[in-house]
C-alpha cells in the first residue's frame, strides 16, 4: 500500500490545518481528509499499458510550509511520466521483421511462430494464448494466411488487445491453382486463401506499404513514441526503395521471363517487375507419379518457361529430376518464412532472390 501503516503522529502535526492528500495508483483514487482522519476510495477506469506506472500526486494546502516533518515524509508533488512501450507480438517472420524495424530500440517485439515453422498449417499452443493474453498489440500479415489466429485470440481472452493488419488497403491478387489437383492434396504444397494471395511482403513496394501501416498503427496506439516510430520507419522504407531500384535495374533486361513454381508465393514479385509466374504445379509430398511429371512438362511447353523455382532447403530429388528431364534451370527463391529475426535479414534474403531470378531468366 502506498501509505503503509501511516504514522498518526505525523498526521496529528497538521490535524489543525485544512488539507487533503490525493493519491493515484493503477486502479483507484485515494482521498484523505485531514479533518475526518479517514481515507475515501474511488475506483477508476481500467488502465491500459500507458497507465501502468505508478503516478502519485500530493497536494497539501498550507501544510508543506507549516509542517516540514510532514513535507519530508511525503516529499513534494511529483508526477512520474510513463515512458513504457506496449508489449507487441507479431505472427510470423516477415511481419516480425517489419515491426521490429519500426520499433527499433524503443521496445521488444515477440513472435508467435518460430521462423521455419509452417505458417499455413500452424496449430496454436497454450503458450501462444498466454503470450497474447499479456500482449497489448498484435501485428498480423492478414489476408487469411494466419488461419489459426481467430481461435487463438478468443482463447487468449484479452479484450484490451489491439490488432494491426499490415496488409490493410493492399490490392490483392487472386490465387491461381493447378486444375489437376490430387485427392489428399492438403498434404502437399497447396494452400488456398479466400481473401486472395497473402504473400505481399515479397514485393519491395508493397513491403513499404506494410511498414507504413505498422508505423501508423503503432503511433495511434502509442503516441508517446511516435517520433521514434516515424524515424525508424522512414529509414527502413528508404532501404526498401533502394531494393526496389535494384530489382528494377537487374530485371528490366529479362522482362517477360516465364517461370513455373511449386508454391504460389511470388505473383506480387513477378507482377511488379514484369515477370510471369505462369503456373503453380503442386506436387504431393508422399510420392510422385508419371502424371505429375507430365503435368510439369505440359506447363513448361505451354508457357515456354525458362526456369523452375523452388524454395531454399528443399532437397527434393523428384523436382531435380524434373528439371533435368526438361532441361530447365532450377533456382531457389526464398519466401521469407524462415531465417533470421534481424530486420536487415529481409534485404539479405531478397537480394539472394534477385540473384536467383537473374540467373533463371538469362
């Protein structure tokens, strides 16, 4: 308790004066009446994260000058400003990279899905619910990629949680699907999203828009740190603009390059720089059949593709065999769902993608 077991002798020194003491803490107002020698308690509204720090206001009308012992006991009127930042949680790696870039050294950002875990099929855990129950802000990519999220938020039971949808306002591309789907294809690489293709972060221009949306959301929630958010976001957006320039210059000579991918992750990137993601050929994980190989071959002939694109870390001999049989280069393009959590990792991975696309489209 702020006053503890108060010393009645100190209060008695000023009992003949008319003064009051008003104390604020997290959830209550305490009012002390010197004449009635009693405290009055008034419950206030539930605080949010900005009001977590203890704020004490002391007013003693006429008593400080006349009762120095009392003034020493309670010091002078003080107000401690709260420089705390909200507890921010992000869903998965690209959203985390952008959010951490905006927050910078202002605070820490936690992530729900560890880099490398499959976001499309992620199953939330009790630890995830606990993390959200204690969070102030949740930043998500949106566009249906975090399918687990609505149930998790419900289970967290945090009515004060504020959400930022990083893809808000982005014009989406409808997903393409291989028309020859297999039974049980849900065990393969196919993921359907009703709201459109969610892989907007792989376009450096749309990434700028996501960073700006995260910045504006955090400023609205935490205006005390608005200057930091703006400064950090501006610096990161400048880097994204430079990356966009690099993509434009390197890919301009190969505009119109057609490729086949096994994951519908790159339509925004292709559209931005004049490439053509012509087909998404989904191959089941358990076994490959002659029909699968034939489908890839048919797509390659139909669209006159120049390369097959896969993802880093996928050592699939079946895909390598298809590449060899069709005499098409096989390049790995990183969808940035795994990797380092340092915001600069985005540029490292995307420049690697630029090199791979340049080789594939030569």
